């Protein structure tokens, strides 16, 4: 066969194939009954009634307006005339409706007589006339209304039924009718100018009632002397006036003072603000890198940390230092999922993303070489989130199918089995914020994440993200609001971060009981991840939890107040979870679970032995496993007992004992405040040998307190009154 003959045969074959495809496609179109006809119209019945008697039925296309019928079709009622149709059984004439379903319309009749038609401007009668039924009224004259301080008024028509909508004219008379002039309200705009002496600082225009917000510097330096802006004088009387609501044109003069200033030096740059005494410190904020923190000191050498949140009387100098701090990994919350996976690191993030968002099925395009079993084991070891799950896989042609299953968390915690003894000397709950307070630190955070369950809520708060919860998720919204209610109750904006950390610690111990029953179930090998006590629900809804729930709740509340706090895990005699918290750029260990010590399996008492301690101290009880926040070292030194105390005989005392005399004073104070089943603590800061018994007996012989028992934990002595 020659080449030309071969080419000719190929061309013939190609033509036959094309014809075959055309015939096959035509057959499929016919066989599959493919139709390009538009969707058929829907029609509905509109039934017209007169005094319960059916007059007629009209068939109307969907979404078209119902039609009028000839009045000749309606019955005649002597002395009455037909005026229109009632579409909603209220006895009033309605516009004919748009038809979206089968409907009924009822004929409305009115007595054939004269009706009064009146036009009003506010309460002033402008015109009143008589009209026969079904006659038409023309619009009255356009009206004007003088502006007031708040509004200008623009006439837009006449309103006959007080619905705020202008009527159309000519207007058919079917009843007595009062038309009221209808105006559109337009807020007046006022000008303002702000001066420092003769220097114009700022000017603008604002609608009535708007707040004037000054965007310039709130201090100035004149001849090396610092002056702080205290307010604005609008009437030259030398007194600061309220500018939160502009109600007219205003000329404002700046008022300054060199007294009662908060003067802040941040690495050589000066900031100053007027700050009233006994008010919350109005500290300046500056932009920082993610691993930086602005730490405040009260001396130039930056050795004495700021330990108050209250402005003292007089000028107060602070020194800010930008320091490196532990960088919390937010890669999971920043992750944008992509089904094309190019590395192990991308797979680990996607794996965590699926668990975190409880995704059940995911198919990934795997663009790198790997051993599946090894990859899955590494992914499990590198989990960024806590959570129970099972995963099954299928892999072929570089496509990896992941199928996840998760336990349902729906089981209420067990009954309370411990009595909580009352601890004396706790912080008082200030309860000053009010039920509507929402000015939490977390509300000012710009990074957000949409959360669907309590585990996501805790994780976002711990990692410094503001959670967004849909309105439909009522249970999670209620839980989050309950968390806010706790902070509204126990936290005051004047508290230092130490006070806030302590208040959360004490509330957690006094209000949440350890769920020993679920712990025993877990120890016996039973599945318990369905219990609320492992989650925020157990703490805030049921006040019954284990270390998982308690440590998550502590981290969540602290971060809502702007105190960096994380949950860590480890093991001692059992698996455990606790917290590390950063105050003044120092990290500490906090363990609110161990702080609620169970005595003889009968009752629970509070101890501050596990509040703001070091890793070194805590290692005697539990060793961190490094699964979360590896490398975060808690080395901050803080002694609760030397920083908090009580008032006795008009003297402030702390809970640290340097002598038997100090022990006696604490025992005497305890005797005046204790009730049945209550406790107090003290820190023994002197050498007492192997046991504290002799020293305590001597103090008790001097004090008026009798009939007590005690337990000791290192240098901490806990007195128990039954």
C-alpha cells in the first residue's frame, strides 16, 4: 500500500467516526429526553366573596397581581356601596395582593353618605371638607415646618393611616379620613473648631448628637515641662465641658495641667496623659511584633515591675521596655486550606485543620513521596489541638481520602460528691461591671475566627483570636456569655494582672468541684471523652470538671482579660493538665485543679500553693510532656502569701509568717472570721525543723482559736476549722 493510499483510508475512517459521534449524540438527546423548554408557569385561584357568598373565581399567574372584577358582578346592597377588597380579614380596604398561593378576598361595603376629609399640620387643622363615598380627593397644599436644633424637615406628602408612608392622589374616599403632613427628618450638621491658644488644632463638621473625637496629641512639652490635656472649654469659663454630643456650632479651647499626669517613657520616647487619681491607668499602646511585649517598670533602671492598675495621687512616671516574649503558634488559625498538598508540613496542618473543624471526609492531592503509615503516625504526634478522633484512609493515584469520626460530647457530668470548705482571706468579688458590660480586652482584638463548639472557642481565646459565633448557635452563645458573666462578677478594671489571675484561680477552685466519678471511670479504662467535665461546658454550665476542663477554662478567662495564658499537659502519678501564665513578661505555673485539694476523699479545700509558681517547684508534682508550647519556661518568682493578706485591728497583714507572733496574729484573725468548715493559709518563712507541730501549738496557746486541725505542703500551712 502506498503512502497516499494509506492517507486516503485514514481520512475516510475519520469522517465515519465524526458521523457516528453526531448520530450517537443525537440519539442521546432524544433517548434522555433532554428538553430546553422553560419551566412551566404556576397558576393560583383567587376567590372573591361577598358576605360569605362566593361571587367568582379568577385564575392568576404566580407573582402577578390579583385583578378587579366588574362591579356588575357584585350584589347590590341598598344604602351601601362597594369600596374595595379585604385581603387579610381586618375589615379594611387593602391593595390587591400579589398572588403566590390560593387566596380569598372579601368585598367591603360602606354606607352611602358624606364622609369628612381633614388635613392637619401636627395638631393644627388646615382644612376640612365633606365628600360622598367613592369620590376622589386631591392633595392639599405642600407644607413647611421650621427646623429645630436637631432636625431640618422636608415635606414628602400626606399620611392617612399613620404608617409613615405618603398616600397617592387622587385618593378614593371610603371612610372618614384625617391626613397628616409627613416630613422627612434630616439631622442638622454643625461645625466645630478646636484651639490651643490661638493655634487651630482641629476642625470639622458633624451631625447633631455626634461625639467630637480629638485625634491630636493629648500632651505638650513647653520649656521642658510636660502638660496634659484635661478637656475642652466651650464657653470661656475655664471648666472642661462635655463634648460627647454636639448640639450646635462650637469653638473649643484646650485646657492643660501639669498635675496628675501619667508620664510614660518608652525607650526614650515620651507619652503623657491626664489620669484621675484612683482611676484605671490609661496606658498607651504601641504596635509590636507578634513575639514582643511592652513591659512597664516604675524605675529608670527597669528593675521594678509595675504591680498596680490604679493611678496614684500626683504625677506618676512609668518606663516601658519592649521585650521579647514567647511566640504562640497561630498557624492553625491562619491556615487557608488547599487540597493540593506539596509537603509533610502542609499535610500536618491540613490534618489538624480537619480535626479542629470536625471535618468528616477530605480528599487530598498528594504531590510528594511518603510512606502512609509513617506520615499518619507523625501527624498524630504533631497534633496542635486536643480531641478524640478516629481516621481511616484510602490512597491511590496520588489521592489520599481521609475519613474522620468524632465522639459526641453530650453527657452531663456526675453528681457532686465533695463539700467545698469556705476559704477565708479570698479576694472580694467586686461585681462592678454590670450585666451589660462587654468592654473585655478580647473585644478589641482584630484577628477573628468563626467558632462552632467549645473546643474551638477555648483554642481561639488561648491563641489570642476573638471568637465569632453565629446567632443560630444559641448553646455556644449562652456558654460564652456565662464566661463573660463570671468575669463581670469577679474582675474590676482597676485590678492588676496579678489580681485578675488570682480572682480567676480562686473562683475556679471555690465554684468548680473536681469530678472524681468520671476520673475513676477513666482510670478503669472506660471511654469518658463524651463527658462535659473535659470541656468548658463542665466548668461554666455544671461547675463540675476535671483538669482538662479547668485548665481550658482558666486559659480562656485569662486571655479574655488580655493576660497571655496557655494550657500545658504532663504526668505525675496520673496524666494531668495545668496552665502557664505571663504577667509582666514573666511566665508562671498555675494549677487550679491541684489548688482545690481533696482531703480524705471527703471535702475540698483551697490552697494557693499552686498559684504563680516555677517549673522547678512544680516538677516535684508533675513533669511537662512538651506536647504543647514546648520551650516555654516558667521561671517567674512570686509569693502569694507575701503579697496578699488581711486587715486585723486596723492593721494590714500578709499571710507570710516570720515568727510565732505572726502565726498567732493570723490565728486570732481567723478566729474572728471563720465559720464551721472553713480554712485559712499561712506561709512559714522561718526555720521550724522537721515539723511545724511545736511552733503551731505555741501559737495556739497564745491565740484565742481552738479546736482546729491542719495540713502542710512544704512551707504552706493550712488551718482547718470543722
